[in-house]
C-alpha cells in the first residue's frame, strides 16, 4: 500500500515551515535594519572619526573659498586674519600631510584667508611651506556658513565637499588617523 506521499517528499506542513524559515533568514535582517534606521534603536554610539562630520552637502565654495584642487585637502580658514590659532593649524596641516607618508601625494594643504597676511608671515610661508596653496576667503559667505568666525581646519574631498571640521585645539594625530581612514576607503583622489 502506498502512502499519500512518496518516500522523498516531505509533508506539506514541514515544507511550509522550511519556506518560512528561509524567508525569515533572508528578509528578517533587511526588515530589522530598516526598522533600526527609521526608529533609531540599537544604533551604536561609537564612531571612527574625531572631527565634526559634515554631511549636509557644503562645499569649499559654500565657505567662500574659490579654490580648486583634485586631492584630499587640509584647508585652514582664517576669517579674521591668520593669528596664532590659524598659524598653529597651518603648521598642523603641513605636518599631517607629511605624516601621510606614501599617501602624501594624495593630499594637499591650503590656507584661505579673508585678510592679507602680514609680510613677515607671508614670506615665512613662501620659504618654509612651498607646497601650501593660498586662496582668498569671502568673509560674508564664510559668516553665513560659520557664524562663530574662528579659524578652522577642514578635510575636503577631491570633489570640493567638506567632510570633517576641526577647531583650533584639534589633536594632530586624531586628524591624521581620520584622513588615513578616508584615504583607505576612498577610490577618488
């Protein structure tokens, strides 16, 4: 006598259970990830970067800087002239660029100043910072984008987008680590 099922066939109930488990394994993580994104639960607090992440589409031009560079750039902005905090950031930008080692050719450093530099500092920059790019800075546009008006160091991608921002007291090693991470994951520049 033959049973209703052949020897190799599973009963329909068991087959449905397997199908549901397969769908749950495949679709479940997608549904969970979407819910986590939408309702912001179980999102880790940790991050891999040290500066302020800028994801709002601002560019160099948004700050009033009319420069164009096709490298990752460490841009120092000085809306009030290049005082001591600005000079420290310019020095830090150069050291970070040197610290990139074999990837140093993928990066550059620049200074955008709203006011002319004093002649002593300008000649020092020409002598000691020969690769430093200099750009004019539109103070009105800068104030619209950055109302605090302090000197800042920015990491700018090769398309001119602002990626990370650091204040005058930033740690150079942290900035270097951030830039190395960006260069590692980036296929541009």
